[in-house]
C-alpha cells in the first residue's frame, strides 16, 4: 500500500535548481535512508513533502488519514515551555477534544430534548475517541518516555531554554514518539545525541513497524536501521535496495561502467568526426562520410554527472605555544549551581584530547570555562603562553543574513575577492553557495563556512564543539585528515567514535566528574 506519492517534482532557489522531475513512492513498512552530499536538497525535500514548502512543479499525494511525525534539525521550541509541556503537546488534538466535550456538557444543561439527544450522541463519539487514544493515561506515558530518554533526570518541569542541543533533540524525539504517527520523518536525529541514546534510537527504529524516512550522515547508524536507500545527487533521486554498504557497491559499479562507456563513446565520436572531416569533400568518399555524419547525429551522447567540489581543509598554524595549553586548579563549572566536582585537568602542547559523555553533563560549559567565556563556579583556569585560539561553536546563535562572501570578508577584511572565493571553494562550496546568504544554506554548508573562517585564522590550539554535526561523510573524512595533519593542539567534543579513533591522543569521559548524570 502506497503511503506517499511524489510525481515530477521540480524545485529551486533563484537560479539554483535543487530537483528536476523527481518521482518517489513510499510503501508501508519501508525503512528509507535519504542520503546525499551537503546541499543536495534532503531537508528541502522533507519540507516539501510535509507542506512547509511549496514546490515549483509536481504533485505530492499522501494516503488518507495518515498521521506524519517530523523531527526537523532546525525546529525551534517555545521559550515559555517546560520539557513536560513540550511532551504533552503531542496530545494537543486530544486536549482539544476534551475542551469540546466540556463545552458540550455546559450546553446540555440548557438544551431541549431533541438537541440533548444530539449532544449526547456527539459526547459519546468524543469519549470513545479519547478512550481509544488512551487519553486518561497521558501523564503516565509522558513520564515513561521521559525516563527512557533520560529527560526525567533533568527534571520534566525544567525550562527548554536551559537545555543543550542534545537535550532539545531528545525532547523533540520524545514528543514525536508520544504522537505515535503512521510515518516518521527524521532529519539527522543523531546530531547532538550521546552514544547511549543513539543506541536507544537504533533499537527503537529496528523494531519500528511503520514506515520512516531518515536523513543521516552516520553510516553505521544507517546500516543498522534502513532497508532502502534513496540517493539524492545532481537534481535526481535514485532508489537502491539494501543498506548503505550495499548502495555503495552498486553505485560504485554503475559509476565505473558509465565512465568506461563514456570513454569508449568519446573515442568513437573522435574517430567518426575525423573520418567525416577528411572525406566529406571527396566525391568518391562523400557518401561514406555522410553515412557516418548521420550516425553521429543520431547518437545518444553519454553525459557524466557533474562532480561536486571536494572539500580540502588545511588549518593555518601560528607560532608554537608554550608547554602547557591550560591547567585547571579545583575548577568547578556551572551557572546557578555546580555541574562538576573540582577538576584538576592539564593539557600539553601537541595533545589531541576528546571529551565524551552524555548530553547536558557540562562538556560545552567546560570548553567555555577554559576560554573564559563564562566565569568558573569555583576554582580557576590558567591558560598557557603564546596561545592562538580557534573556537568552533556547536550551534549558530543568530539568523545570518550575510552572504558567504560577506561573512568571510567581515572576518578577513584584507582579503581580495579572489582570495575569499578561493577559501570558500576549498571548503567544497560552489559559486552558487558562495553568493547565497548563509541562512539559506543547509546545516552542512553552514558548517563549512564556519570551518572556512577557522582554517584561515592562524592558530595553535583548536577547541571544537561537535564539528561533525551536519557534515556529509566525505567532509568528515577530510576534516579528520586535516586535524591529524595539524601540528597544533586539539580539544574536541564528539559523540562519534569512528571520527576520533586514530585522531585522539587522549579521551576523557566527562561522566566521571559530572554532577548531572
């Protein structure tokens, strides 16, 4: 049974085409991985099929009475709400029915006999619906999901404004699971999630009976939960049966076959054109030349897909730092209350240290305390000598209306336009991206702009807070290579063992000192 049909979908932003004549069908029980490089239009596709964005052309048709749950990587939460409020909003349609029921009860006191019978009938229908959806157990279900996702430990009455990126993702995921939709649409759900809850989500999706579409650059995660891959590339969407590894086998083989056929055809075309050029003027060979020209005219020319620019990350290095990068003396991190026990941590020049642990235990707070961006709750931090610091924040705090060119120029006003464009192109951004506003780019493209600023600043210590979030697999591999080649020191927050294995000289489990487990 078809849940969703997309026919001849085309869409673009200005002169930049995203899709051309794309078709797609989702069947009951399909577990789909939607993949593609940064900026190919995966999130745009999700926004179109959920009705948030209107396509330029095409038809999107959902089966009747299908309830869709969408976890968007950019969803904003109402500042006034608590975790409990957000989770309970999953049942908003039931609370609306309860209000209707209360309104009917008020009318019944003044209704005549005929109207009373109609109201009683309507009341019975609403009560049946409430019972069918387990309305009277909503509080217990909220508590259950809160415990499963580790939100109960944070306190369900905590304001959402106080949450980290990973904690917000868990809250939105909890709301989605409580809604029990007929289809899940998940846009990079593992971003900001810690290892424990990535494993929890993996088990949940493996056992999920309904259909889902998952956007993710986490290859091991994709391999464990999907049975179909849809690959988005060069305005096309192609279907492959199996997991990501199987897709790569088939895709690589098809690409090799196409390249071989392209080379053979180019050689044949060259030989035919050479024969025509040499023989069309001679009376004795003119007919043969015309015959070959006809063959050329009828030939269906093989086109190779335009290669996307590959990112090339190289971090500029400043003079050598002193022996110690930083030392903490009984440092306690926190805001209104402490998040850690007193810490005595030291980092020496040349080390590449990774901080791991669950969301919300204070990893980002520790990074900001070391940088003196927030004052310590107790104790002190002493920074070393001759430090040239580069800092990559986990999230962009504001809506950025600058173009990519203006964003880099603002940071490096002495650069020529050629130097700015070259710096952005090295990060894997095309001319179309470079001239666009930062806010219209995908999460991965925005991360590349921020990495571009970091790369062009002379540093000898990099502090990176979840830099792999939103990056495609090719960009992740290149970032790992660049960090291994970097001669300075690195302090990295990361939840992806595949990324930091072979890079880290030391891994610190922050749960050992955190008071917020």
